[in-house]
C-alpha cells in the first residue's frame, strides 16, 4: 500500500473517524471528529514523501500524529486554566476511550515521553495499544515484531508507566 497519502487516508478514513470519535466522545472540546480527522489529514499532507507499506503502518503513524494533535490541544486548554489539579490517571481502555481530562491527557503524554527516553520500541507498542487500541497481533504486524515480543514489550511498558503514573489501574 504505497499509494499517495490521499488514497491511503481515504482507504482508512472510516477507522480514522472512529478513532477520533472515541477520543472526543466525552471531551468538552470545540473540535469535532471530522475536524480532528481533517487536522490529521493536513498534518500528513505536510509530509508528501511518506510511504506506508500497509494499512497497519499507516494507522500506527496516524496514532502518533493524532496523539500529538490532541496533546497540543489539551496543553492549550490547560494553559488557560492556571490552578488545575491533576486527576488520577488510568491506562484502562475505557478511560482512554472516554477521552479523559486535558490534564490526564497531558500527564499520559509526559509518561509516554519518559518511556520513549528509556526504550523507543516500548513507546511504539504502548502508543499503539493505548492510543489506537490495537490488538497484539495488529501491533506485531505494524512494528514487524512477533506477537510474543509485543506481549513482553507491552508488559514492560505497562510496568514502567505504572511506576511513572503511580498506583492507578493499568489494564
């Protein structure tokens, strides 16, 4: 699947909208799912040389770009509120899908950045599992790893994030 960004994005548009909808479901954000998808598209268009060998690779890249967009928006909202207390953060799928607060999203991003400083592959596995909600087999395909390796990396990433975030529920 080494077509242009337009074709690749069009082929995965339904999945991108679904992801955007899940991320924005419980947020009080002025941005809509279509707007978030369009922002992602514009972000991808800024890099015309990008090539994706598979849909999983495209979705993996998109997950990182979408996470970056959402974190930037959350940081802008947090900056508007000066005396914000951070709420407990969880990595459970239902909490991530509910969007969480901007503060939680920023805290998660900071924890993921720290994880990336320790091990870049663990970061990629964690991003795909947490942000995209990809299953182990899909992560393995996207990263060119075996499923047992992804399972091991996911356990290590969860353990690290647990230490960084604190004694919150991690599933």
